[in-house]
């Protein structure tokens, strides 16, 4: 029975690889719009990657600029180029999975920042991820447990729970995982990382009250994938639980990681948001477009 299951999974993965290889890469690269210190601006890089401008700080979360994820082809080009970013103050990585922690992208951001500003950025990661980041060129590596806060004057990052897992390889389950609530002055934004729907969304909302939410909506088929990923329906429920003012979807359309059609997550998100009466608060961002909130 185990051999049959492994063979089925291998065949399913083979279909994903063949579909990715035969699909034309699309999308457009843009220069991000830079805003002044009082604004919150969100630029979607692609997949789960964002460039955030919040309270005068430049923050990048889960940057992945890879054209290939091993043998999976990137189907949407990164929305921005690293060389077009300003010097980065903080890089946040939600967990060690290869589509979220991409070492070449992290190294390139550190080099770009050092070249433009003379000093490398700080990086914030979950517990147990330090060894993967060491040597990539960051001035300091801060590891956080769930609900632990990193604070620097009027800027703070709180590591929050998720329903997922953090192993880089098959057996290194000591590594942490989760999301972040980033806050500066009146602005606050939650990046969920990878997660399934769980009761923790309500707790995050009650404890930290983020105004904005970046929530994953892809990689939910077959149904068993919803044990670790949110579907569009789950994401809308999570958004309502959080009590946030607005939502931006992520984790869809870039790498074919599961078996739903590539265009389906956004279509279902719109249907679910309309049914829940929150469509005016859901903002689907095209890669590279900067939205000021």
C-alpha cells in the first residue's frame, strides 16, 4: 500500500513538473513606487514575497526571485528587480521551505543593501533557522518564538502562530514557522506565511489587531493540502476572524505547487469575498504594482 501511495504522489508531481515546463512565463517587472515616512505601501513581488514600506522602514518578506524552484518553473516573473529596490532595513522569513527561504535571493538583497547604504540589513527568522541564514551577509540574525517581539524604537515585529510545518529537509522538524505582525506608529500589517485555517487567526486579531492582512489562497488541491494551506474560502474566513480592515492575497499563481487551475484561486476568492460581503476590502495586487494604504 505504501509503495502504491508513493507511486501516485510521484505521478502527480510529474504532472506538475511537465505542466510548469510547458507553460509560458508571463507577467511584467516594474520599479516600485517609493513613499514618504508616514505611509504604508505594499508591493507584491510574487508568490509570498512582498516589499513593504512602513513607518519609514523598508521591509522585505519571504523574497524569492528564482526562475526555477529546482525543477518547477516560475510561471510569473518577479514584479520587481532587486537592483530597483531601495536599501532594505529588515528581511523577514516565515519558515525554511524552499519557496519561502531562497538563499540566492537573500544573499543578493544583503549585497545590494550593503552596496547602496554601506551596511547590510537585519534579518528576522523563526527559531531553528539561524544556521540556514548564517553566512548570507546579514548584520544580525534575530530568531523569534511565537508571540515573541523584536522592537527597535517605533518599529516592531511579532512572530505569530500558524498551522503548517517548518522542516527544510525530511527530518529537521526542530525548525520553527509562523507569520509576522509588523507595526510602526499607526500602521500594522500581518503576513501569515504558509498556514491552514485554524483558530489562531482570531487570537492574532484579538491580541495584535493588525489593520492589513496578507493571506495565502493557493495550493489547496487535493483536499488533503488544506491541512497545511488555506483555500480562498479559508482565507476569507481568516480575514473575518482577524478583524483586519483590508486583505491582499498571496501564495498563488507563481509556482505550480498543487493541482487546482492556476487562475482558480483568485476567481474563487472573489466569489467568497462577495458572498461574505467583504469584496470592497479585498485587494488583488498585480506583481510589481505598489499600493498605498
